[in-house]
């Protein structure tokens, strides 16, 4: 399912006054639009995506005010009809920060890279230690971001990680799942395995300190 700007306005118009709409991206599950330059609206592309948005809202509400980096909140949610089916959507405040390309990230100085590795390791450690957000029935399972890749990390003006986006693939699983992209040395859009190993090393130190 793809959405026109007029469809987006019809869906969200009863919740807030709409002065501007901008398409900002899409993934396998959802399309994202920026409303009034400050609110991000996520709309599902199919039935499974609608169910994923429900889980994402549950995770974001459960993590609210607990994470060391900014994450989306849930400002409001709603439903809309598509044919005979009903789908859910939700809106969050647009986070400040910018994305970095792999080339931009690779060009960072050593001190900044080391600091980013420490920050991301701390974030994953905090996330994986949240045991009440979703039901966890195995000791070796944790709460996952599920898509911890470079394009879901925001950086401030000093190129320091400041926010994490898109919890649409959040689920319960083994911690190593959140290192899949970090340790990928072949994807031209990811950090590279050398940086991933730095994050993993810091993460293991946090685990040993527990």
C-alpha cells in the first residue's frame, strides 16, 4: 500500500491541524511522513505492518525516559479503514539530528569513533536489560531493536550519536541479533566490522560489570 499526501491528510486530519506534509522515507513495513515540520507519522503498508506498529508503540511506551539516547515517543495513535480492513498508525515528535553516510562515518577522527562505540554499546546494554517491555520467557533472550543499522542512528553537530530511530522490527531474541549490521563488513551502507567489534567489546565490558 502506498499513500498519497491527500490520503495522509485524510487519515490524520481529525487528530491535528495539518499545515504541511512531507514524505520522508519507507521501509519494508511502513511509510513515514513529516507533518507540520515536527511530527513523524508512520503508516503501515500491509496487515503485518499494522501489527508491527502495535508492537513498536508498546516498546516505545515501555522505554520512555529510560534510554541514554533519544528515541521516538508516541504522541497519539489512531486507526483508519482500507477496504474492509482496519489499520493502526501512530505519530511521534521528530527527533533532532542527522544521518551519516558510511563515507562520512568512516572519515570521523579516532576520538569521535571511540566515543560513538561507547555510546552505542551503552544504548544496546540498556535496551537488552529492559525485561518488562515485552514478555521474555528465556534467560538468553532480550528485547531487541531488530534493525540496528547506520541509517537508523542520528548524530548531532559534533557527529556524536544522539538518537535511535525505527523500532518497527523490535522483538524478543538473542542479543547477537542487534550486532548483525554492526559486524557486517560487506554492506556498503553499514559501519564496517572494525567499528562493530569496538561496540561489541564495550558491550561485553558492560555485561561483565553487571
